[in-house]
C-alpha cells in the first residue's frame, strides 16, 4: 500500500539495481517505491529490526509540498504492480481514500493528524494480524 522502506537506509547490490532497470525517472515522483516493487518481484526484501537512520521531516519537506501531485502517480504504480502482489484491492481502496481525503482536508492539519491512527489501524494492523496467522 505504501513504500515500506526508508530510502536513505537502503542497501543493495548494484547488479540487482541494474537488473531491474534502475529508477524509472519518467515517473517524476515515487521512483523509489516503483523500484522496490520491481525488485520485490525477483528477490526477498526486508527491513532490519535495528534503527539505522533517524529521519527528521521538516514541515515543508518535498514529500508534503508535492504530496497531492504524487497521489495519481502512486495510484498508477499500485495499479501497474497489483497483479504481482497480494491484497491489491486493499491497496487500491487505500489510495482512492487518500486521494479523496486530501482533496477535502489539508495535509498536516488537525483532521489529517487525527485520522492517521485510524488509517493505521484499518489498513496496517489487519495486515500484521493476517501475516501472523
């Protein structure tokens, strides 16, 4: 549903990067997420349990400034990789709801911050619980 990796913490073999064609720079945004999805089709990937990087996001970061422009690209990425990953409909619903939500409520506003916990519970905890079964 979302990129599971912190971009600055990624380690990979260059041959793997080259094998999947590197970043798709035509996307404009979310090139890293598309790359992870392509790599995930041919090998296992994982997050380390250790905290290796601390990211401090500023209020006017690139991600928040261009978040609304990223949404259509993110939906396109979800659709283009959905046949290769489980729970594709959950991801499609998630991205559709996010798109509508941020057209109504401002990013980083009170409602946005309040709803982050709800989205986490609905979309992420159910995934974690089903993975543990």
